């Protein structure tokens, strides 16, 4: 399988996702911005804003290539001379505090046309955790993983708990999901099957998000709920800037800054020594931001 074939399938996945989300939101439409990287490659960044549900969202596709620089070797621990990387990354930030943030990323990386691996992840970040919705999300992910290997969900779920984690806050980013990296063909799976797994996750994204929003209808939100949403958004910013590997790769590979920081929310707030009220919904959410919780 050629890297160009994977690139084309990832681009098709981006177009499918944006078409589905546009149809569902019903008000806002994606704008597309094409960009080129001087060192090789480029991408298409599709953004949406001020929709019925989505306040800010983006679905980014990139396919970049070039020399593995000394900075990339030092910061990203890469060995080799030439790299090719392609991927799709999605983040949706909703208007309503009772609707969750959702993220997904699939990627393919190749060194010197010899070594390769796939990576990916999808996670749910509710501002207010709803156990029923979290369970539905994890059941859907398990169903996708089970098509390929009955052990993938538990393995990738634990990996997500470790990855989507803010050590400086001692809390997970949300209710987790699945995450995998450096996945290549072996005895139990082929390269084509790994690609299929990535594409299944990508094409499931619209329906997974619709389910989170359409399951419950909420009235207008209160100032207190909006404040809490912005506090949780600030934690999202902290993770993406301090810990996210995709952000680091984009920066160190001289990617396009606007596309790299597409995941940032439209607003966020930091309060000094912020604390929740005892027995409040906000406190209950904080108490559930722990590794190893099962929603199945």
C-alpha cells in the first residue's frame, strides 16, 4: 500500500466528516483553507463557527514530508533522514455547557520509506459528566475495536487514560476514549486492517457526536454553567499546549501554526485557586476525572 493511497483516504475521510456535521448542524458551514509547507507538503484546514450546536470546530487534514531535522530528532526522538506524515484531526467545541467537547485524530508516519506506523485517538470531554452518555460512547468504541481484536478496546482505553491526563492537575481530560500509537502490521493485523480501523473511527465521529448532543435537550444555560464551561476549557488548553504530541510534532516540524492550534476553544477562563461547591454537579464531575474508571 502506497503512502499516497493512505493520504487520499484520509482526505476523503475529512470531506465525509465535514459533510455529515454540516448536514446535522443545519446552520453553519465549513470553510476550507489550503496551505503549503515550504519544506514539503501541506494540507486543507476546514473550520466551522457559530452554528446551531458548534461554537467552534475544525477538521484538519495534512500530508507533509521532508528532512528529519536535528530539532525533530532531539525533541521527537526520530531516527532517520526523511519523513512522510499524513493525518486528520478533529475538535468540536459546543455552545452549550451541557454538550461535550470531542476530539479525534488519526495519523500515519513513515521514515525513509521503510519504517511506518499508525496512531490515533478519540476522547470525550464533557463539561458536566453524564454517566449514561459516557457509557454509550465507550460501548460504541468497543464495538469498533472488537471488529479487529477483542483485546484492543481494553488496551487502547488504558492507553487513553494515561495519555489524556493532566499530571499537574492530577485529573484526566474527560471520560477518556481510546488511544494507540506506533501500531504496525504483525501476526494479528495487517497494514490494510490498521488503516481500516483508523477510517472506521473517523467515519464514526459524526454519529458519535450526534448521539452525545441529540440524546438530551437542554434549556438555555446559566451564567454559572458558562463559567464552569470556560474553566473546563482552560484545562483543555493546558493539555494541548503542555502534553499533546500532535501539537508538539506540528511545532517542531515547522507546520502551520493556525492549523496546529485549531483545537483551542473560542474562550477559556483561569481563576486563581478555583474550587467547586461541596456536593455540586461541578464537584461530582471533578471526582470522576480519574484514571481507570469503567463506563461499560
